[in-house]
C-alpha cells in the first residue's frame, strides 16, 4: 500500500493503486487563467503556494564558476524553446543584447551567456553568430556530458539578468532567483509566466487568445508567432524590471 499517490494527469492509475491518500489534479475550464504554481499549490491546500526554488551543491557552483568566471555582469539569453512558434527571432535577441550591453546601458559591457539544450544548437546558431564573439559565453548543448541541469541552474544563478522564450530554461532562471523576463505569444503568460516578484513578462502585440482563436489556427502547421513582439517592448519591460530590482 502506498501512503500517498500524486497524479498531475488525472489518470485512472491513481485510482487503481491502493493508497491511504490521493492528490489528483483536475484542471477546470478556467485553468488558463490560473498560474500552474497556484494550481499545484492548491492540490496540497497551500495558499499562497511555495515559490519554485533551486539549490546548488558546491560542486555545481564550482562548475558554473569555471564556465562563467569573474563577477562582471552577465546577460543570460534563452533563445530556444520546445515549439518553433514560441521562439522570438534571433535578430531581435541580438538587437536587444546590443542595446542592453551598450557603453551607457543598464548592463554596459556585460558578457552574453546563450543557453540551450543538447539538441538545440541549430536553433541557437543564428544568435551565436550575430553576437560579438569576444563577449559570448556559449552554453548551448553539452556534447561531452560535462553539464547537467544542476550546473545549468548554477550558471543561470550567476547571470545578472535573464531574457528568454517561454521554456524550461526561463523557469529555471526564475527558480534560481535571477531577474527574469519571459517572452510570450502563443502560450498564456497568466498560466506559464515566470514566477516571482523578480520576474516580468513581455507579450506579443497579438494576444494568446487572438493567436489560438484565429480562423484556421493549427499549432502543427505554424511557423513563428512572435514577430509582433518588438525589441522596443522587450527593452521597456527589461528596463522596468531592472529599475524595480536595482539591476545593473
């Protein structure tokens, strides 16, 4: 007999197992208006819910320090995602990085750490090629198996600021307590935005509801749905967050 069965998919298996207690998530019709963290907290009667948090070991922090050395400011960028329509164009990321790290900017002279998964190098390649090579810290992929998620999280914690698409990396950065700006279009920020008062969201000019409600919308046949999010808008959100959190 199990003491507790937790099922986040509301499957039959949760009821087939013999258990003293069950917590089965049932998302209602208004789920898109409820943040996932709030929803999961409510499953355990936690209100307010605990914030997602990451802890790094000494070994993780040492590995991160070898990859991102020194105490100079670092702009982290998550230029990939698990779905192509959620990816902000590489040229926009490059333009934003140039603005934020210019001589008189909030992160003047900062190095730029580009993050991505093991199978995302082709997605990140246009941005890596557009950035000044002398200031790039390439953290895309892990071909030799030297890093895992724990070291990636420790690297994110060393960033002064993180800007990225709606992705796991964005949530890792927020959980690492790094000031984080998430970029949203074809996914609802009210549900999946980065969590915490050290985070902010920049949304595309076309709302999520308009995107998915458009005639003929098919998520399997779309190209990119982030073009209406301007560099100016993301810069504005970043600067507001930096001002509020005394970043820079």
